[in-house]
C-alpha cells in the first residue's frame, strides 16, 4: 500500500440556522481545500461525502452526485457514506484506502449537514433512528438517554459518587468552551463555568443541557493524494499512519464491557498497530464528545487514561494544551459544534492543521506535535480511528 | 424466520419469550438466526421468569418524541436468565430508583404495541 496524505483542507463556521444549503456549504469548503492543494476540479478522480439526514433536513437525498457537478468535478465517481455521526470519518477512511491501493491518486472527501433545518421533534425522531428501531425505540430510546445510562453505569462500576462524576463531567464541558473561543469556526463562542453546567436544565438524569453538544449546521472537506503526488503539490503534506474501524450491536446486547465501548478499543488498536505506535506517542487527539461522559469513556478507550480515571485527568488539566494529551483543542463537538455528517472530516481538518503548525495564530497550537489521533463514534455502533503524522 | 414478529406476538401470552439455545443452555436477546455464543442453528422459544435487576437507568426529563411524555424511566434490565433488554420502569417513585434494584415484568398496552414488556419494582 502507498502512503496517503492530506494536501488540502476546508472548514465552514459551524452554526445554528445556516442561511446556506448543505450543498452550498460543502461546495465552498471543497473549493478552499482544492485551492490549498493547488489542484483544480479536473484533478479530482473521485469524491466521498459524509451526509446523514439530508433527506429529512432538506428533502435531498443522493447529495454526492449533484455536489460533484456543482463544483466542476463532472462525471467522476461520487459516493455517499452513512454511519450516523461517524459518516465523515468513514468517507475519509474509505478514500485513504482507494488512494493507498493505487486505484486513484487524488480524491476529495467532504462532509456536510444541516441538522437545524429540522424541527426539534423531527430532529429527535430522526436521531433516534440510529439506535435500534425494533427492540429499543419502543421504550423511548434517545441518545441523551443512552449516555445517561452509561454515566450511571460508570459511576457504579468505577465507584465514583455521582456528585463527583457530575463535577468531572462539567470540567470536560468547561474546557471545550474555553478552547472553542480560540477557534473562529466554532459554533459556541462563550465561556461557561462548572456552576453554569450544573445549573443547566436536566435532559436525562444525570445528563444536563451543558453536558451535551448542540445541533449544528456545517461542512468540512479535505483533499487527499498519494505521497508522490502530494510532494509535488504541497510543502507540508500530513500523512495517514493508521486506520481502524469496528462495529458494535445495540447497547442492550453489548455484554461484557459496558461502560467501555469495545468496538472503539478494537478500532483504535487497529490504527495503533498499523502505525506501529502507542497511545503514549500521540501528541494531540480529537475525540467524539457528543456528551461529556462520552468524552471520558473515549479517552479511556483510546488508552490515554485508566478506566474510571479520565474525569480526574480533565480536572487536573492533563487534557489541556501542555498537558499529558491535549484533547479537543478545537472545542470538540460540545462547543465547536456537531454537524453530524461533517464531524469526522472536521476532526481530520483539525489534526492536519495542528500537525502543520497552523494553529499558532489562533493561540491553540500543540508545539512540536508529530502524531495526532481522530476518534469518531456513530450511533450505537460505528467506531472509527485514524492516526495522522507530519513525519 | 420472522423473529421480530414472533417476539412481539408471543408477548401477547402475558409472558416474555426469548430464543433459547439448547446447545449452550443460554437465552438469546435480541432474536436472531443463530446463537451468538456457540453459533447453534436450532434455537427454541422459551418463556422467562420475568424477574431481573436494573443494570442501569435514566430518568428522561426532556423528550421531543410525541409517543413518550417525560418524565419516564428508560432502563437496561438484566434478567435472572442472564440477558439484558432496553425497557421502561413503571410504578416506581423517580427518586427511589437505583442500579441493582430488583424488578419484575409487567405487560402494558402502548400505541403500536398490544403487549409491551415494562418492569416494576419487585
């Protein structure tokens, strides 16, 4: 397999109620990514797009082929990926494998979502479609409820009093808001305190509003190319070193490991193994913090902290710039925003720019970063892991 | 086989029936083609005791799903026979619920389901 690099990146501001359509947002960031990669649309041999709820949001399915033509990539192969919140990461991983195999030299990967075009009722109903519809939805399945169950389980299994756990969860949200204020693309640009989190309204015990990411609109794109092509086109390619993907069944049937998500551990082990690296080698991480408790579970599953210890790590600042492993220095899903089809691509954008040293001007650069890891969770069951490097 | 239909249809007897694997003597939830533990193909349907414990839970305070009026308790119940299912806990003061609490099954009628298994404190 050939080495594959990110050679161009584009990212919209994530927001509530974008005046643009999913296609317009995606076209704009894709043109940015192509400009940065020093290519034109005719150089793009194939396109992958992450988009989850387009049919419900805008009455628009099959967005990928219209998108290809909108940006002047006429008649190329264009594929849409749907794996709930991990759709964008699936689109990236798949494209990397096509280029690694030698089938294509240059691909464009984008993700776009316009979740806020739906009413809250429709959004809640359609998001619940990514849990089990046959045996879990009839009891009132919602995603806050799933992570709330995991929070109670986490408290119980690791013997952490709920009040202590709630403070730790609040620390996760507080840190994300702080870094989002340095990220011009972030949806939420205001600081919050622990007290704000603990005072926010209860969604599903013990999860409160400020433990949860918002509904978002937004898009992100990257151009990827083989190493040989990348070196001709750009000065600072950022390479994919490891890839992993695994699946789990519905929550009730995940027997031995909860609140750990076993598929995440398997996916990240695949990517560490492929890269020949360990969690200790990572300099920065973007992980899937759809809820504060989800961030804690993810950081443990990726091997950064012992089980039951990540909340304390957040409180001690080990996840901050200069800490043991800087996590979600973008603001994360919590404050950067979570346009579900775009999220995985946005995470790759963030790690790429960190590894290129581009974040200094925003005051959130991880100095000397060589290796970064992306972690994305889709619904109950799609887990993606990707390691990137500037080495 | 039409597993989903069989699962919901058998609940109308007033009991929870699940697939049972005679080869490894374990119950299987959710219903499927083969035993997930030993890959046995011939699974029976057996009634369960309907007794179990709360594995974890949440009190849903906000929901925009029209079928579900908050507050309601969404829970994973671990049955005495060793399987877990997602369900609701009813007839239970919200402040008294906790992980590990013993519960028993109760069949209710909810829109779209003539017999839906929920659990109440045992």
